[in-house]
C-alpha cells in the first residue's frame, strides 16, 4: 500500500476483505472500490478505531 496511498488512514471492505486508503487520500481507493464492486460497507483499519461506514446510506456505526 505504501507508495500507492499517501496516507495511512485505511479502510477494510467488509465483503471481500481488501484494505484500501480512505476518502481523505487523494486516490480514495476504498470509495472507488465500493462504487465499482457494489461492496457497501467498510471498517476502519486504524488501531483503536471500531466503526463501520455504509456508502449507500452515508451512515456510520460503532461496534
């Protein structure tokens, strides 16, 4: 992932498990992945963060 994403704010797709950079990154890989694949939910991959985000509903949830 280093060299591809300029930050380390990573999100993990809850359908296929791929981990990609978030929307604060210039590349917005996690968002692009969700729109291309139809995989709607990501979870933060940051240590100490326990939340999910649903792209179609624009909704966050903590766990």
